[in-house]
C-alpha cells in the first residue's frame, strides 16, 4: 500500500474516515515523504514556507496526500509487474478520477542520478571492479588477465532518448564514447539515430535501456535480440525489469560462446519482498536493488516538485502540472 506522507503516522485511515483528499503525487524515490529528508540534504524548509506548510498539513480545507511507491516494476505488492508503466501505473487512476483525486508525478527528477549510476555500472564492468575488490579483501594481489578497455574505445547504444537517455548520452559523449540511440519519438538531441533496434544492437558495444514498461516494450530484449549483440558486448538496465527476458539474459551470460559478455541490472521482474531472479549467482551479472535514482539531490528534487504540484493543484493553478489520466 502506498504510504501517506503527513507529519506522524504512515498508516492509512479506515475507509470512510479519510480526510478530503483531492491531490495525489506519484514519483520515484521521494514523494512528500521525502520532505522529512530535505533538512538532511541541505534544503532548509524555512526557506520554502509552502513546502513546510504542506508537510505539516496546513492547507486550509484540504489535506494533500503523497502516493509514493519506490520506483520498481513491482508496485502491486504481489511480486508481479504492474500492467503498464505510464505515470501512476500503480494507482487505480479510474478510481482516483471517480473520487475527484488528481494524480501528478515528477518526471525527470532523477535523470542525472540514473545517468550517473549507469556510467558507474559500465565502469564497474569494464574494469572488473567486483572481482578485484573481492580478491584484494582476500589478500590476493591479482592483476587483470588482459588490459581493460577504455570508454572512449566503445560505442554506446541508448535505447530510449527521454530525459534519462539524453542525460546519459551527454555524459558518455563527454567521456569520449561514440553514442547512438533509438527512440519511439523525435527528441531534441544531437544523438545519432540507429535505423532499427537490430541495427542498434549489432553496432553497439554497450546497450543501455531507458524505456517505460508498456505492452509494446515488455519482453523487447529476448533471446533473438541478445543474439544480435556485438561480441564482448555489455547490457545495462536501469529502466524496468519486464523489458528484458531475464531467463534469456541469464542463459546468454552462462554461455561462453554468446556475444554478450556481461550485464548490469538494477530493475527486475520481481522486486522488493518477492525479489528473485535467474541472474542470481552469475559472476558476469552486476545486480543492484533498484537504487539508480536514489541520490540526495534526486529525492529532494522529487519531494519539492511534488509539494509544488500539490500546492498548485489545490490553489486551482493546474497549468504546467503533469497529470496522469486513466
């Protein structure tokens, strides 16, 4: 159950006893719950009276509610991926509309955080940091079996050129990487476009996924697509677990003859309490628990935007506020 973000308890009040809820905010890590973290990350609430008033519930006549679920593909609490990954996909938007609750979110608040994390994944894999760290902790002085590749020698293929994809492309280019991409819609970016998914996979040393989970993208990267990748290539996924066939990915990583050499995965089909994956135990799979967007700045930004959106909606100023609809 998504958490209520008010000053004290996070428990939902019993049905029929709830206050007049008319604004709801859905985002990645943060939500209005993040307002309590703002003081710890250097943003003094005294400088932002509207945010402080909202965090204390001091909005005349109405109480804003922040709906926050960590940014995983499993938002239902069952371990199953949500049916769609548009904003508010873990909220019953039809029910919200029926009860007059507007659902908003904070797109792009974690773009820099995820882009930086993706580069960290890539560097960890190309320099084999996990193995070197483990060997050193066991007192073994073991150098690399072969010289590592530098990022400037690699071509990065970005699948999805939204805010995060563009942020990654800019940073990768600054590090000397050749960058190309594929997007479902035109984007205001100078990234060279691949003609097709197959062309992107076949001509990139690294593929990074930055797509929403939709009926069109579910299972987009399966056995056939993985087989198209360059020899020695790397797959990075910080988007949604359901986009990649995890069993096909695990089988590819176990096969020394497969062109895919390694993968870094931050999002899974089954997450949180139901976390399980066929990737467990694979030395060439770098696994993290959906933490790419969890930086102090990103969480504070999400919290503050969420507060601003709710304040604007409750004040009757909806222009410019992103709203999720059924």
